[in-house]
C-alpha cells in the first residue's frame, strides 16, 4: 500500500498524484483500446500530459462507455490476472462488469481498514454487517477489512430488523454497517421493543457506518439520538470500489478522500468545465492505482462539493461534502439503485401492451423507502390476466427478482396516470 | 496448514488423528466449561483417552447442545481472537453461533483450495458462484479459495437463471458452484433458450460443483448430459465448515474426507453404537483443528456410509458415500434448510389461533423445490383477516423473510388438512 500521505503538504500530494497519473495513462494507452483510440484521436500521447491542466483535455468516461464495452473491453490486464469480477448496471440498466486483480482487492481492503482505524475500530470491536451481499458487493469489503484489523465479524446480512437487534444484543455488537434506511428501520423496531412489545433491548452499539446512500442531516440526528451512537458516512462508487474512496472522520465535516488512489475533479454537469473552488458540481474521479479496471475522468453522477481546507481533525487533504443529489434520474430504494429506463424495459419485456408507467417513491427521512409503480396498457384493460399480458403477480415477482426489492404494482387507466415529473430530477442550466 | 497426508499409510493417518485428538481434548477441557463438566461427570481426564476406543466413552454433542449455549458458550477462545461469526439454526429453529479465528478461516480456505485443485481448477478458470450469500455463508469460502488459487471469480450470487446464463456466456465461466436444484433450474432455462426463445446459448462450462445439498444420481446424470460438464459434490456441515470437509474427486466414487482436520465415525442413530464397516448410519464428526469452535462427537444428522478402501483416483484415506437422508425432519427447499418446528413457531407467533399445519414439499428430481403450507385455525375461519389473526400476506412475507424462500400459504378447515406424515422421515428401529 502507498504510504499514508496525511503528513504531506498539498503540493507534495498533488505532485504524487501527477506521477501516478502519468503511469496510469501509460498503462491505459498500452492496454486498453478504448483509451488508446481516444488519445490517438486527440493526437495526445501519455507523455504530453504533464500538468492537471493538460489532463483536462482528456475526454470524460461515462456510464454508457462502460456498458458499451461489456464485458471485458475496458480491462487493462489479461483475465488471468483478474481474481474477482463484479456486476453492476449502467444508467439504462444494461450490465457493466468491473474486475479486480489480487493487488486491487488488497489495496481497497487496506483503504477500508484505514477508515475503520480512523474511526477508532480495533480488534476489540464486534462489527455487524447488515447488507444484502448479492446486491451490494461492497459488503465483502466491510468483512475483509474488519478481519484484517482483527475485529470480530458478525455478518448478519439481510435478516430482519428484529433479528438484527437480537444479534446486536446477544453478540454485543459495537459497530453496525448498513444503509441509512435500514438503520432507521432498526431504530423504529428498537423503539417498539423498548415500549414493551419485545422487552427491554440493551445495546453496546457505539458506531454506525452508513452507505452506500448519502445520509441526510435529519436521518443522522435521528439515528445519533435514538441509538446513542456516532454516525459516520462512507463514500464509494460501484464502478470503482465501495466503500473506501472516502469516509467521514470523527470531526464530521466531510469525507476524507483517499487521494493517493483517486484523483477528484468537480465539473459543471452540462459544460464539463471545472466549477470554482467550493461550489457544487458533478464529481469526476480518476482511479490512480486500479490495475484491472482503470477509469479515467469517470463521471460518477454524484453532485457534491470538494473542500481543500484543513479539517478540524487535524488532517489536511481533500474532502468531499455530502452527496447532494444525482445528475441523472437514478433512484435508490432501500439502498438499492435502479433507473426508470431499466424498470420500463422490464415492464415492456413482460407485457408489450404496456404503454406508459409512473414511479412514485415514498420517502421517509429523505430516503427512498417504498416504490409504487403505476402502469397503463394500450388497450385500456385494467387487469392483465388475459393471454397477451403478463399476470400482475408474475410482473411483481420478476421486478423483485431483477431489482432486488419488492414494488407495489397497479394497472390503471392511462387517464388516471399522474402527470410525469414526480421523480425529482436535478436540472442544471446551460452556463 | 497440516501437510496433505495422501501419501501416508492408514496407520500413520490414524496415529496423527489420535495426536490431534488429544490436543483437542486438552484445549476443550481447559477452555470450554461444557466439555469440562462432561468429562468431570464421567471422571475422564483428557489424558485418559489414549485410543479411539477410549474416545467412544465421550458423549455426543447435539444440535440442541449448541442452541443451549447460544451465543458464545461453546467458544474455546476469547471473542477478541474470533474474526468471524456465523449464524445457523438448531433443529427447533433457535439460533446457533459458530465462530472462527483467523487461523480457522485460513485452514478451511486451504481445504477448499485443495478441493478446487484436485478437480483441476487453475488460475485460468472463471468460477461463477451462484449462491445466496446471506443464507449460505459457505459461498464466501468458494470465493476466497478461488481467489487464493488465482482463478477469476464471477460472484453472480442470487440473480435469476437467465442472468446466470448470460454471465456464463459473456464471461465464459468454466466452473459453476451452486445448489443441485438451482443447477437444474439453470439447465431448464438453457434448454428453453436453445429452443429458440432467447437464442443459441454457448457455454464453456466444464465443471459443476454442487452443495450443500446431496446430489441424487438422477440429477447428476441430467446435469452432466444437459450441460456437458463434470458434476461433483462437496460436503460440509454448517456448524463446522461448508464446503470443505469432504469433496468428490474425478473418479466419482465418494467424497474424500479431510482427515487431518476431521475425525469421522458412523453410528447407529438410536443406539449411538458404531455400525459395522461399510454399513450406513449417522455421521458423527469431531473437529480436530478448529480453534474457536471445537465440536466433539457432533451428530451431523446426515446418514451415510464410510469407506476406507483405496479410491480409483489412486488416493487412500476415508471417503464418505452420498448423504442418503437425515435422521431428523430437516427439509431443504432450494438448498435452504428449515425445520417443521421452526415454521410452526413462526406461524403461531404471528397468529395464536393457528391450531395445526401441514408442510407439502413438491420435489423435482428428488430435490425440494416448492413448499406448500396448509394452516388450520382453532375457530375454523378460513380467512385470517380479522383482528386476531395475521393477514395472509403478512404471514407470507414474514415466512419469506425468516426462511429465505417463499412458500405458498393457504388457510383450510381443520377437517381438510391431510393426515400427518407427508414429510418423509427417516425411521431407525431400535437395535
């Protein structure tokens, strides 16, 4: 692992990043046709990029580029050197494959171990990881890093909130890693239990690690007060690593970025130009150290602010602010990402007579908690149990299987569909 | 890791086991109250056990013993040394916690890596692991061991059969690890695809690794012919490790047991006495090397045969035959174990007016594929939507959440319940 550069000056850090960037561009030029063609088209050689300003001539990489090179087109090493593959989705729902070498996995695991350590997690802690491992492979990183620092792992996975509380109590878990929405659900269940329905519940919990969703302030306060535990967010990108790109320290004023491995830029989502320091824009990340799946100027779709002022915790280095919103229409239902286009493709694949649909997200504390899908069919039939249409139950179970969560599904007359636009979208004006 | 003893004579292997057994008994006596009390009660000291015959005086450990010491009562090391916890269930559905030290995890991972290697899996293979990681934590061992031998891992997890086929084709997976029933489901989906519904599906698959359920001969042949791949079974015990205790070699005449780590006995399920060589009985295992969670004479509930004749593959050592059946009423629905008592507890916890229930397992190719639950209520009401009873939908969703699979649930009049005994039970006569 590269040395922790917390003691270095800003200039030293930036110089180190530039050196790594040049190596990355060389590797990408040699090993990935996609990047080589882009550089050739611009008449750029890796050695032409000597400054961060030069680097801005390099085009962005988008979610669509990733899907267009499915499965292995963007890999920079032979498959033989890849020890782990991960499947995620592009914005239209088509699959994207991310690969990791043994060294990649070790690097990312070290980053998570460092985040644990910075938050005071030691070999005396009992870490409860409450994620769906199938839908959030980042959960594996929580496991491996906890084992690496010698903490005890209670991988409670996707069991119910009641069982999570039982595990928390019986095992005396001190750290809980989960999504913000599931943490809120556990808290409600705990409150009900304390009101005498299950009996007094005692908890040794002292630290909540929340991701991959952002943690709204209201949720943070609710969880802090209700669970009497520190609440810290982690940031990752499923196409790179999650968690581990950045994490909050105990001072709670931003997500410290692992700058020796990730180069961050904030750009205007429409113009692609850098925004003035301290202003919000889309986070663009370049993986400086990834061997198998290097991403150059990847548009994360997350809108945030980059701060370079020293943190109250004493460390310098860049920090990300909270993720304010998305630049696209990605939804997140109980921590699981999905896109309207993806749901539309599933619905029409099952029943070609579906003419239109609306998604209604019922949020609690700012989190996507329930999804209602209203569907209209071209022939106006309210029930889909005829020979042409898929049965409602089958549609529900397919949606559950593909998306990973259940949705309420109703067939309505086209005239009864609400006006479009109920999904909050982030709109940036042209500059 | 202890040396692979394949080259040793039977006598050398047995002598090595006896040495490890004495160390195990000493550790258990010193560190686990439960075992010390049992030895004290029998007036046994660890040093009194000098032969395998002496060892037969040691009482069995049962699933109930494990649940009675929930959560940490049977741990032989301080929690600080435990890096992973795993939750499983005893036969009445109550939770059991198994712990692993860092050394335990490395040992078990080495065993799985050895099983891969013996089946010819190398760093050129692409291993697709299609399990529910929440319900079958053994899936983690498939992952880690594949990474250890440098194979590429495609952890496709619990996605649909259609996506599994897409992954298999796009990634050119050569090895698929999954349950026998899901493998059959993938095969049916593939056959449908080949008949033109999705298009021609090409597969590079050459090896199927199946567990944790036994693989009936009919299923094995069906999968071998349909997928044109070798089919091999693995054996594990969720209270010890899974997979990795034993695995089939390419000669296909039994599951080679990792004898340097596990001592196997076959006993009559009622009398507990050893059965004559080559006859079937209950498998009893002692973990010789487990640090955190040693189990002494643990009754696995699995009925099989132990063979000590040399294998056609050239290796000596003990082999397990196929698991013929269970000594208890454990069911397995699509690879997920459950017990009738557990289901009864869930049902009555939701609706105290439930007076009786029946489980109907619809099997395909000898595998549990669908579970029907028929429920009768004391007041004879057919619908449960009154104030006392839980709504049917709520019962279904609770069952799905707790069991990990969906069941068809119907309320029927008590008189309409079929006679009990539809669940096949293994009956042993008193000797």
